[in-house]
């Protein structure tokens, strides 16, 4: 003889509800998988994802050449450098407008990093504190263009034009006595700049 209690009834109802929920989720998952498979097939057929309507479970968007145009990642030998140019004098104006507040009037640093000086401080010497700057540490001038273009100014990164970045790069390199004050930086001349610490790195054997 079995006794039915309120506890038994609650447990039975809970079990049925749980099983029903699991079944519903499984069916929804199957439908989603079928829909995703259909979208993938459509993309293969048409060669594009834009012709397929997105459902609420779809993520991301297509990247076009126009979207990627604003991003640059130049290599040390200059590959990937965009077309443009800028002079030291032009760079001084841009630096004053967009960089001085963080990096100081003389590139000495402040809220932002110090940009020049520090040559010879990276060698281990007792009593000498290493000073890492563009002048003393960075091995390639193209890295300067890349970093400014993508990450500066601090309050509005990627807002400077390619010409502006060439110009402010020229100004920084000139203040570091790496290039003359009448120099012009462009996609051809900038990769040829020999940085003071260019040979200061050792290749890993990994």
C-alpha cells in the first residue's frame, strides 16, 4: 500500500517539468543546428553571408576591404606602410595639439611615457636605472608609426590621418636626434631610419 503525500505530488510535478524543459531545449538546439547548417550551405553556394537573413542566434558581421583600410600593421622592412608623408615642422604642430598634454612639452613624459633620451641606460651597470624610450629601446621606426596610428592620441585612438602620423613620427625622431630637423617621413624613407637600439636584441633559439 502506497501513501500519496503532498511531497510526492510536488516531486512528481517537478520531475515532469524538468524532463519537459530538457526536451524542449534539445528540440530547440536541433532546430538551431539545422538552421546553422542551412546558412553555411547558403554561404558556400553564394560565396557571401549577406544574402542569408540573420536570426537572433547569429553573431558577427562581414568585414569589407573598406573596414580594414583604416588598420595598418607595417613590418620592419616597410611592407604595409600606407602612402603618405609628413615633415618635422608639421609634426611639431600636431604634437602640440594632440600629444603634449600627456608626453610633455619636451617629450619628457608626464601622464604618458617619456619618448626620448635614455641611450646607453639599458646595459646593466651598477647605479644606472634603465630608461626605456622610443630613442633608447625601440629597434624599428615602423613600430613608432604603427603604435601612434593604432593607439594615439590616448583620448581618440586611430583618429590621426596617415600624413599626421608620418609628421608626428618625424618630429619625435628628430627630437631624439635620429633624423635631421628638415627630414620628411613617408612610406619609403621611414623604414630606412636606423634606430639606436636596432642591434640591441638577441634572437631566441626557440
